[in-house]
């Protein structure tokens, strides 16, 4: 059993994309069983048991710092002289009881149900999604007051977690930016508790602090949304305009003032022509839709000829529109 993606999307509401997405936070109260069958503690235990998970994919965080791997695992050397780290349950539990938060990145690539959810959200939101899992047992904050460089949709699976939300101090901050957002002043704008079945949307750049301070453990998923910004469009345009001789030409470092002015006028004219076209944004988004990496859908055991009757679920790129098409499995 997996959580129905349409149920999650329905709880976002019809006004989410127009009124909330990228603009403000929103809390979506729910019933404790809303995410039943999506991911539980047995599933998490199974992933820790059956996968060789190395930092930073699996890590323990306290106050924004990752504990050293040797604090909760032991290196194991195989007969082929490769090294992996085996968890030491007693040490793992000790650090978790002492305030560490367990983080498992990209759990959508490890767990089919979470992967199904991520694919559905990608088609609804037209952007790539990475889902991380967080488990906490104490009021100790795993990351302190911080902001993320991507929007997030949080699904509280079990237990409860307190969220203190401060808002943004810099509009639309980026991972690679010209400045760092200032720390938020004063008290939080919102102080709330997410209970099992609740969802929370938070735009990028919004400062927040999270703790399992309600006397119960907490397990939640954070669906991080890939950003597509004006900087991305300009970077693509600079590549696309290489078709023009002016763009490919050397800068007139040793030219006369008139030659420099002519060059800049020509270069600026090319750029403005693209912006005045009226189709630049559509072309860029179409390119993103067509070239973004799709989720992996192997067709084994068929590696040459594939029976025509064999149809695999349509594996669109993350930003492709929702559809119900199927495709024939083919060799990549």
C-alpha cells in the first residue's frame, strides 16, 4: 500500500499554485492515518539494515553539524579491499537519545512508495523533487535556526514536531548568491506543532527551527523542490546565443572607444531581441521539460529486442506535464 498522490495533491488545495507556491507558508492539518502505508519505522529500519549508506546520504545532525561517521559506525573491509561502514546500533541509539537527528537523503530513490509520491509531485508542480527523511527523539534541534535554498513540502508521518517559522530576510536567496541572508530578528512569526497526518509548505529562504519537543518521537519527510530561476534562464540564453558571431567574438579589449561601443550595442541588441520576442520564457521552459533527467525505469531482462506488449509506466522528466501515457520499453 502507498499513499495516493492525488490525495496529497488534493490537500494542497486548488489555490496552492496561484496563491501559495513561492509566496508564503501554509499549514495543512490532517488525520493521523493520512500517510498510512507510505513510510513507517519498519521501512526505515529495513533501509538501514539492507543498504550500505554513507555520509552525506545518511548522517546524524546536531545543531547544524554532522557527527563524525566513526561515532556510530565501524569500517568494514571486504575481501576485494573496498571499505564500507557498518552501523553500530548501540552507538546509533545512544546518539539519537542524546539529541541527534537521523537524516536519510534521497529516500525516494530507495523506497518505492516514497518514489511514487515524488514522481506524482513532480508532475503536479512541474519541477524535480528530492525527498529526505528526518527522525528525532528529543527537543534538541538538529539544524538550529536556518533557511533552505529550495521550497519544501513537509509530511509528518508519525509523532509530532514543533516548527518555529521566522519568515525571510532576503527575497529568493540562492545557494550561489551575491549576499548571505541576515539572521532573523526577534520572535518567530509562527510557532506550531505538526502532528501525524499534517503537511507544511515553506518557501525557500524562510528561516525556521525544528525540534521534537512534544514528548514523542518524530518521523517526517521533506520534499525539496528544484528551483528554476531567472539566473537559470540567463545562463541558458548565454549558451543559446553562441549561435551568433558577435557572442563568439573576442571582446575588443584593445579596440577604440567607437569599436567598444559598437560591440556593446550589437551584443545588447541581440539580447534585447530575444527578450522582445515574447517566446523566450516558453522556449526555455520547453527546453527544461525536454532535457531534464527522468527517473530511472530499467527494462531488464530485456536488453535488445523488447516484446511489443511490454509497456512500462511512462517515465517523464520531472517538469513534464501530468499524463497517463505509457511507453514501450526500449534500450537506452
